[in-house]
C-alpha cells in the first residue's frame, strides 16, 4: 500500500507523539499518586494551586502544614545532618515570621511566582484533588506534544529527516520523560518555548499577521511560565531584523504587541497589588542569596561532587549577608526583594573569586549529565548516552554548517542564553532542559548531512 505523501509526515509525527506518550505513561503509571522527591519546589506549586482554588488568590497559603507533601515529610523526615544548619535556621526563622523565603507573606497575594503553572496546578487540583497521577498525565501530554513543534522547527530549518530524528529523540529523551513525574514547571516551559520558536521560524520564513500574533502570544505564555526568558525577546527581534525586510520589522512590532497583551493582565494585577510596576518575579534577590551562599546549599554541592575550597570560605567578606537580611513585618515583598538584590550585588562585588568559582561550578553542572535528583551509575550512563552525545554532535553540526548560520545561530543562541543566565544564578540540569530541544535539532541535522556526504552519488 502506497502512503499518500501529503499525509505521511503528519501520520509519522503522530506515531512519534504516541511513542513519546507511551514511554511517559510507562514511567508515571507505576508512580501513581505517590510523592516523588524533591519536595520543596513540587510542594510549592501544589500549595499555590490548591490555594488558588480554596482561597482565591495566587500567593502563599495562610498555613504551610497541609497536603500530601507535608504528610509525606512528616512520615519521612530527613536524616540528622542532611539539611545544612544555616538552611534549617533560615527556614525556622521564616516560618516564625510567617514569610515564605523571607519575602512572601503567608495568606496574601504575591508576585514571587509566575502565574501560568500555578494556574494549571489549580485547574488540576480543582478537577482531581490530590490524585497526582492526573497532574502527571497533563505533563506527559504536553511533553509528548512538544515533539510536534520540534519536528516543525527541524523540518523548516533543515529538512524533513532532521525533523523526524529530532522529534524521535525528544520522544525518548530521558530527562524529558523524568520531568513528567516531577510536578514542576520545566515541562510547561519546554513546551511553550518550543511553540514560540516554531512560530518564530514560521514568521521569519512566511511573514504574516497570524504568525506574528501567534509568536507573540506563545512568547507571552513562555514568560508567564518563567519570566527569565524575557532576555530572549530582543534576541528573537534582532534575528528578525537581520532578515533586512521592512515587513518583518512591522511584524516584529505586532508580535511585541501580542506579547504585551498576553502578559498585561499579570502586569496590571501586580500594579494593583503593589502600587508600582512589577514585570519580573520578586524572587531575584532570594536567588542571589541562595546560590551565592555556599553554606546554605552545601548538601546540593556535595551531591554534585563539589566542595568549595576552604580558602575561599575562610576569606568571605561581608559575611553578615550570609544570615539573610531581616525586615520589619510591614515591609512589602517588592521592597524586600529590592534590598536583598542590592545587598547581594554588594556581596558578589566583595567576593569576586568566590562568585567566579560558584559560576564555574554552575556552568559545569549545566552542561553536565550529573544532577542532584538521581544518583548512581545507571543515571550517569543514561546521561552520557543522551545529552553526553547530543552536546558534542550539536557543536560539530553547527561548525560544519557554518554557511547555514541563518538557521543554526538561533538554535545555538537559545542554548547559550540559558547556559549564560543560569551560570550566574542557578546550578543543575533542570535549568538547561528548556534549551535541550535546540541542541537536539542541531545534532539531528548532522546525521542527514553525514549520509549525504558519504552516500550521495558524485557527479560524473
């Protein structure tokens, strides 16, 4: 039977989607409704979603000791000494002050967390309650659907074969499968960023109002998932302008307008809440403190196999910052974030060698295969056989196809953006994952290129 060529690509990609979904179901069904560590961020999203349903606002709930994650922790307390002393001290202090991370007041609306994933979490809680399997099914479907957009990007930038290979790799990619069990925002961010990049490519190649609007809306949803992607917007716009066509300049303005319209309800809400313009999350200061305090997350550094040299620890200047600033109860979260950010910058300037060393650690973990969530030889082997292969192949593909820079540079820039931003702010594989599909597409483009050069008949 001859397959109609017009429907074959769609049918093939749908099969890849089904493969992706089957693999994710095999991974999440045995887990069922059980809790999957780590607890902290998952418990946060659970609590935010439940709080939207029960109390009607996005923010920390009035009380913290409720829900399946709390119950699990009560039955499975961490071993003595597992949590660094300074972290336990800070958590006890924040609980006593009834402020989440020392910034967000319990029982009040907040701008500490971007709204999209908490709203999805709220929808799942409203529909299914504490049956976490259904929350995971939502992530499994979105993760599998990412394959459609990866295929589209690969086909348009390179060729159909590249699209198929990239989509199939994403379907089987261990990190993407793993994060359908972990109820955090990574899978959502990967999905909406892939949608954004797909419509960026469509807009670049086929300038039209509809693609400009879809690109802007997708970017807005990506921003509402993780506001740190804001810095990607000028990158996309510049790449459009490099095409040198007036129509793309006008359409990029329309895309920006669609982006602004998409995020405007959030911005208006923040202004009404704080009485001032708040675009980014108010957790920037906390992140600066967290990831530049080697005593606070010493357990994570140890799990990653790193130990900050004692010489750097002994010579830390401005040590009072390590104890986290204290505030009068009436101080709002925007002011708290501003103060912590300013003090954090002073601390970094006072300790450039320590900051550089921590950045080096973060860079190595971001482009590495060893995380803190899964330890052991099997996990390391899986990492080396996935990203450990994808990363060098992607770089080789980029340099071999330097004449196609118009198609390869956007993919590499997305990867470099995430690596660069998180080298300064966070460590861990999870922060790199949104950029992995674009290295996968680059790596996938290498295989048809090799086949073409080795087996294409030479002209007589």
